[in-house]
C-alpha cells in the first residue's frame, strides 16, 4: 500500500494535468453516452405506448356486403384490400374490397367446369 502512495506522489505536474484531462474527457464521454441511451429509451417507450386507434382507425370499412343467403367462408387481408370468400344458394364467389373506402373493387363468381 505504501508503495502505491509513493508512486502517486511522484507524479509530475504535467502527468497530473494529463490525468485530470483524461478524467474530464471520460466523464463527458460517459455523460453523452448516457444521454443518448436515455433519449433512445424514451423514444421507444413513447412509440410503444402511443395510442393511434390501432389499424381499425385507418379504414372506413364498417360492414361487408354479401349476396342474399351467402355464408362467409374466409377473409384474407392484403395491404389496403380484403379478399372475401363466400358460399351461398346462388353459388360461391370471391369479393375484393377496398378497406379505405369500403367499396367492392371486384366480384368474382366461382363457376363449375
């Protein structure tokens, strides 16, 4: 222990000044690093907890119209469109619906060969 104290006392003023500058640089570096991490954490937290109404708020579609007596078989979303497969007394078919407007883009009846 006494050897370490002697080594510290033997530092020249220039070496002490250099160590002081290195410590100051290290403290500033760590402070900037911590500020960066905190800002990233706050940004992620705010984006995760932001309530934008979910995906339902982006679309106007409130109901799907099918032919009379038709039964819904399946639905498949694809971007801004929804593919609806139905089966009914008049036959089966598919409808492509625009989710933004709710309009039927295309109606494709299924026919037997």
